[in-house]
C-alpha cells in the first residue's frame, strides 16, 4: 500500500459529528454521575481519610475528605482537555505517523475514549480515598490498566490504517 506523502494533519478541520456529539453527551452524563458520587462520598466519609499511599498501597498521609477534591478536579480538567483537543487533531501526540484521514479519525476517537476513562479515574481516586473501609490501590490500578489497553488497541488500529 502506498502512503500519501502529501497529507498534512495541520490542514484537517474537525466539525461536529453525530459520533462526537454522542461522546460528549456520554462524557457529560458520566461526569455528572461521578461528581454526584464524589459529593455523596465526601458527606459519608469520616473526618479523616487517607490522602496518599506508598508504593505498597498503604496509606501514609491523612487529611480532610474535602482535600480529595483537588486531584479529582485536576483529573476532570485533563478529561475535559481530551474532549476539547479532539477538535484539534494536530495537537494529539500519536505513537504512529499519521498519513491519512482514517488515522486522524481513530486518533480523535482514542482521545475521546481516554477522556471518558479519565472520568473513571476520578471516581477510582475518590472511591479509594473516601469509600473503601480498608483502602486499596486496586481501583486506580484497574483504570490505569484500562487506559494502557486503550492506548495499545488504538495504536494498533491506527498503525493498521496506514
């Protein structure tokens, strides 16, 4: 298969599509649910909760339940950033050289999926710190594995779309 050497990702314009709208609607619904759960968890949490864990997964710092909001806000902003950057494909860093529009479409989809998965990370962080009787890093590790699997799958799909 011959590659298109004239393809310029900087000239690609992304317009609103049904797929993009569905991703954004799902994102908004998941964000509302996640933040509703976070608020509920904060109200249910004891006065002092674990706020940091060592490499073995044991809590080594404690604080107010409200302090958990800070990493959740940062992760939510990163997730929103993923949804916004989907409209600017030239800003998406890909593991594969992008040579055609199909690869751009897959790259955009991967960023949108990652945005929704980052919202799951927000929930995992809040649940680990606020909702678990004996905190474990498992929920966070599960979402990290999911993110890594997404990166692998989309990298393969983008590579095959050459």
